[in-house]
C-alpha cells in the first residue's frame, strides 16, 4: 500500500478555509486621492445570508486645529447599486465627528440588508472640511443572519 505524504494532504484540507471572503473590509481614501472632493468606495453587499455593519472614520491632524474648530463634519452620502439596468440610488446627509491623528470611527448603520444584493458604490462628500483633514475611510463587517 502506497503512503500518502501528510503535508500535502494537510495543505489540501486547509485550502477551502483559506478561500473564504473576510468578514470585514476596510478602505481609506486620502484627501489627495479624492476626486472633486468626493471619496469613492465599492462595497460588496452580495451575501444574502448576512447583514452588514458600516462605519465611517476620518483622520485630522490635531496640530492644525481641525479637531477643535468643527463639532461635526457634514457628509453627503450617496449609495448606488453597480451593474444595475435601472437607477437604484439613495442619498442623505449625516454628521461625523472629526478624529485626531489616530482617527475616529463611528457607526453609520448597523444590520444593513440591501434591497438588492450586489456591489454598491458609496460616495462620501464632506460639505465642510476642517483644517488638517487627511481623508475618509469605510469599514464594512458582515454578520450572519440568525
């Protein structure tokens, strides 16, 4: 009887585990990478067995006085379903507190279940930018539905 080498077998068994999508994704766009003051992100909300928690975060250089000068940064938020034949979008304005050098993370929405699963474009446009503003980020975490 021929013996099967154990190391390749172990690696083969671990392969399916290593191919899963991460439960959380994080993206950050610096101010110099924004396009016309708009910070663009693409979020994959295609898992129909999950709800999503979404956080926004920013960084502001405290030495330039931006943290103290503004109580909250108004953000124009626009969601749009990508690869959709019909226009499916949602807009609103939310207020986000400025962070320091290490940043500030705030929950934007919890338990989001999209109307249609798929990839979404998320555009954030600060309506007021404090001094020392470095950029905006998005964290998207998948949570299995009960």
